[in-house]
C-alpha cells in the first residue's frame, strides 16, 4: 500500500457556533479592525446608476448599473447591493454596468468542486461563476492619496434563497464567438473592448422558489491595502448575514496540532480496510505514526454508476 504525503489532521466534528452568537462574534471582530490599518478604507457611494469613491472627483468603479439595485452602507465605507425586482423570479442576470479598473484578480468555480484564479485588466476577463473579484483602480483614488493605488473588493453573496455570482456581460454567447471577438475586433478597432460590462447572476436554484425581495446580492468595498480589504470584507459580510464566521474567529481544533494522514492521495475512491492498515503500518515503521486518520473516498459522485455486469 502507498501512503500519501503527511497532512495536518482536521477534526470532522468541528465545534459549531450557535447562529445567534455569529453576529456578536463578527461585530467584535470588526471592532478590532482598526488595528489592521482601517484608515486605508475608501468610502463608496452610489449616485444614481454610478458607484464611485465618495468625495469630489472620486474614481468611478461601476457605471450604468441596473436601476433595480439599491445600496445600504456596510459601516466602514463599503456598500451592500440589494435587488428590488419588479416581478418575482427564480433567476435573473442583473447588469452592473461598465467596470473601470486597471487590473483584476478573480476566483471562479471551474468544476463542481474546485475554484481557480483568473487575472486580467477588464470585465471581459471575469469568468463565469466568479465568487470574488479583487481589482485595482485605473486611476489613483483622491481619498487614499495620489501616490497610492486603490483597490476594490466584490463579493457575491448567499442570502436566504438567493445565490449570486459575477461574470463578464455576454457570457451567454458561444465560447468560440467570445474568443474570436476578443482576438480579432481589438485589432480591427483598437478602442474596442468586448464585454466591458459586468453581470451579476442571481438564482434560487429551483424554478419553484423565488429570489426574496431585498436580498443582499453583492458586497463592494474599497481601500489602499488589499490584504486589509479582504479581512474587512469577509468580517463585514459575516456580521451582516450572520450565517458564518471568518476563519480568524473559528477555534482551531486540537487535531490540528497532531500528525495525521488522509487516505485520498493513497487510494482515492478505492478505500479498503487492509490498505488503510498497511498504510498506517508503513508510516509507523518509518517513525512517523499518525495520530489521526481521515478516511477520504471523495466528496460526491457526479457520474452515473457503471451498468451491472451481464449474468
């Protein structure tokens, strides 16, 4: 049997935090954020259909947003965007208008299980089903100093029955059309940029379930320090939704301090008792006996099982 590389164990029975305590816990974390240079925050404001940095001459982030979106302040300069749709629906694509940025980093779901990063310099580079977009403003932000770059964070949210994600506008076009347009049109028309717009996809996941009115769909915040911005953003979203706690607020299980072995890299979905025992014995003989073993045969099967053998 082949044992996988040593991994730090994780307790499968993690301590659960009562939902009623999550908001209090996250609010306490927000009180500590000034130690993370909260002065780097750059307040945002929604003026009509334009989201920009507050103050005269503030840089524009989104221009031409759908009028069904309204903003509520986050408490530290960011905004939560809510959807007030005229008709109840199970899914909708909401235009966030034109995105103004210099460069960006996004993380999107690339398979049923995995996330992958993507980089670029316009909304056209935001993949389908993006769960986070961190971008740098094209122009310096007056509120954080002329010499400093300004960053913005966008986090699509899951609020009640509504699940949101980001993507470039026009992602419904066939892939070969998008690729051909992005390669040829800029050469023919140097100023042309395909899909400068950003789209927010909202869905309940069930045709019979409607997206609730006023649901929180997107969190947007800005600041001069991208690391502080991410920490602040996650803490603010956790405090608003009350459905999870940031990693920094979660207790570390005792199993994290012992040596453990996960069977996945050794046996994948074919986990057998004799192989696990042999793998544990080989680690013990090597002088590194595992104190924790995770029997991992996969998260979920998405392919149909093979047909039964003919009798």
